[in-house]
């Protein structure tokens, strides 16, 4: 399987729709009281509806399709069924690979992941490049970079296109920890007109940097009861072509969501749960923190990162206890 396939589309394209981290999972996060797996599929049906109504024939998923690399076969099948539903209406779905999709961020582990099933089916297409033209004759090139791949300059990878677009699974201007982000400097130097980024679960309006735009729709699913998830709208964002006098127009579409109070429980961490469930939850959060620390070169400690994290205080203190079990104690201030 070529994860960096090039596609040259024959038919003129009317628009591109970007869908942020879907995080398909059969496990309902403990903070949610709805059925997460079903809600995720329902939201993708809404995406399909938007495509039909707005004339999008290309959907680009921005990575983290699955929450964990391996998912139950029945759930993978229901996602294949969903992708077939897009295909039936002539909507092609492309995707890059996020850090949650493969074990150890190793692309050569794709064969062992559920995302690999989707790719082998041909209903979801991993891509390196997509070339197409619009009705008015503008030529576009979309360069996709999987998590862990270095983003290369537009002129190096997309020759002879009017409007180059970069799709990657990276934060933007996040200088605090790790190196999985695009800096302002890179955005300027890489030379793309648009950067559509997954990885960040928060929804942003496009940011203009010189003559480029950074697009971050945020995750399709609200996996946690983090503060930003309680208030934000869930959207998909896209580009429409040949609208009036402009070759490209940015569009944002809201995906209907339940009220946060109907999805998340307020006393999530006080709910009576088995201690093993609690341990799984806390260790998952702690592991995420440790992962973030991996790329950190600023000399900050895990407690610095923990203190700044958007995690309930109650959980923070439990993570602290968890870390202490492994002999990782808070550094005494001098
Ligand atoms: Mn994600």
C-alpha cells in the first residue's frame, strides 16, 4: 500500500471539505453519557449531508481517524459502511494519518491498524498529493503529510499549480512542548496558500499569515469534558471554488451537537467507578503527558506541563499520586 499516492482528478472540483480528528472509538469516554461510537457515526452522516447540500465532492480527513490503532471488527465495518455511503454519492474521502492511528507513530505499522483496513478497502484513500482543476481553470495541488513526516516546501512537491494546499496533523504556533507544530516562520517559508491542520482539537477561525491561511476546524468529536469542549461549536471547514469573483472562499459549517450538559456529566470524576477503570483513565492521561514531554527540550518538568494542562484539578491531583507511584515527584522549589 502506497501511503503517499498521487491522484490527478479529471472532473472539475467545486470544493474541499476538511474534517478534523474524528477519533472513532467503541469506548465511550467516561465523562460522556451518550453513546460515543454511535454519535461519531451520526456526525459523519451530517458531514455527508453538508457535502450533498453544498456540492463538496472531496472530503479530506485530517488524521486521528481512530482513537486507538486497533478497533473491534464490527465497528470498523460500520465505518466502511459509512464510507460506502459517501462513495455512492460520488464523494471521495481522503485522509492523512494522525498520531493516534498507528502504534508508536510508525507508519510501517499501518498493516496492524484498523485504519489500514479502511485504506485497503479503497473507500478511504491515504494520499501524498491530489491534483485538480476548478471550473474556471485554476489548478490546485493538495500535499498531505502524515504524522511524523516532514512538511516539505510547496515548490518542491507541487510543481506547476496555481494554488498549493498543505494538509498535516500538526499544531500551529505551539512553542511550549514537543515539536509537532508548524511555526509562523514555517508557514511563511513553506509557500502554501492554505494549511489545513488536524491534531488541535480546538476550533479556530482561519489565521492569516502574510498571504497564507491556517485552517483548524478542531476535532469532530468532543472526547473529553475539557473546558473548551463544553462551550465550543463543532464545525467542519472547507474551501469553495468559483464563488462569484473569487477563486477560493473559506466556509465553515456547524455540525449539530447535543448540549454539553446532555453529553457530559458534571460529576464525572466523582461517579462511583471501579478502581481499575479509574486507573486506566488516570494512566491514559499521565501517558499523554509523558508523551508530550518526549519532545520537550525546554527543560520543563512533567509537573510544569501538568500544571498548565486543561485537566480538572481533582484529576490533576490523582495524576500526581499516580506519578509518585513511579517515583516521579514534584521538584522542590529552591
Ligand atoms: Mn487528535
